[in-house]
C-alpha cells in the first residue's frame, strides 16, 4: 500500500477506535477539536522543519503530490490518526479509573 | 550540529508543550500508568507502520541529520522518541483545554459514579 492509502486507513481506524471500539466519541466533542486546533499549527511547523531540511525524505511515487508547508498532505492524516488514537485511549483509561486525577497515580 | 537536526524538532515539541505541566499543572506526567497504557499500543502500531514505510521506501531519514542510533527495524532513535513525545504533547494539550474550559465534556467525567 502507498503512503496515501495507509494514511487514509489510519484515520479510518482511529475514528473506528474512538467511535465504536472504546466509544470515547472525541470526534463529537468540542474539547477534542479545540485541542486539535491548538496542536495542528505545531504539527505543521514540525513537519515543515523535518521535510524542508530533508531530514525525512519521501518517495514521490508514494504520495499524492500536494504539500502543505513542504510536507506531503498525507502527513496531516498521519498526525491526526496518531493524536486521535492516543487521546481516545487516554479518555478510555480515565473512564476505566486509571489515574483519573492529576494528584494520584492510580 | 547537523546531526541534531531531527532531535531539534523533538526538543521544540517538548518546550512548546511541557510548560503546561509546570505552569498550568495539567499533571499528565504524574499519571504515568495511564500515560503508558494510552501511548504504548498506538506507538507500537505507528512503529510498525514506520518500519513498513522504511522497508518499502515510502520515506527515509537523512543519516547526516540524525544521531545515527538505530533501534529495532532499523528505525532511528529520534523516530521512537517522536512516538512518545508527540502523544504526551497532545495529551497535555487536551488536559490544558480541560483546565481552561472545565464545563466542556471530554468523556471521562463521573468515574465511579453514574454515567
């Protein structure tokens, strides 16, 4: 599979995790989208740093072509899936009573 | 200095987010068990993706801009750190939003009580 296909698959899987597996439904929550709006500019900056300096180099046959701040557009999907997956599990474990409050470790 | 190119990006992410732990007291690092449980499964999947992508030449890393310390699957140390640091930064952001907007529902409220 190409990077494009894998990026779409990752977003789909993270959405399925959030909506149907652990059912945290972050995708329906204002707190999630606000957090994402804060994270996104930092992600774009970090992606720009890594790609414009050729620290990470992409095979152009594996990407669609459009770039945002020098990074392949697929990177946005990659980052989104990573963030949604982790935040979804974070809320899931909180709901299960694992280290709910910041002043307690368990 | 050139070898620090990738690590510089990670240091930036740490600086940009970890102040929330100190000044906004989001208390994410103090919830280590929950942090590990949340990050480990996702990080493992992404490391799997990463190793597949490197193997299939979807992307590669400039060896002059990394520390050239490699872990399993020939993935650079920085890449492993990325999958730990970025998730921590994301969780700190969510917890910071919760601190500033306590009435916004996140979904893990009322633990031990009624749903």
